[in-house]
C-alpha cells in the first residue's frame, strides 16, 4: 500500500449507506437462487431488514428497492429473469419497504436536537 492511501476497515465501510444496497443486491441474489415463491420474498425481506439496520430512511428505502427489483425480475410468472412487474408486485414492494423502514426506525440513532 502506498503512503498516500488509507486503509478502510470493513466495519467502517459497513456503517455507511453506500455498502448496504451493494450487500442487499448480492445477498438477495443468493436468496432468490436458494428459495422460491413466498420463501424467496421472506428471505429477501430478511436481507432488507438486516441491511437497513442503523441506516437512514433513504438508505432503507434504497435497500428495499434493490430487493424488490430482484424479486420482480426473478419471480415473473410470464418471463423469469426479465424485469416485468405484475399483479402482486405492489404488495411485495410494501412488504420490503416495511421491513426496511422498521429496521431503520427501530435502530437508527437519534441526534440530540
């Protein structure tokens, strides 16, 4: 490592909002590859919940949106693997947004204002 570079520890990187959608993407891919149907939605909701812990509402919504896009893209009954929203997608979006916002709301540190 060069003298002008700083080492970034994983723990410090995980605290920021940028790593959470990235982690949600890859973990949701694993969940979608492992489970089908409602089990896949539950697994992605768990991923969203875990990735939204301690984050702002905006970061939690970004994480939920990443999870929803993967669920929609891989659970399409007409054309699997293609992003094609269908009837139950609003309900899935609400489940994932609720999971993300609940984690954010319950674990976010409040400023002393």
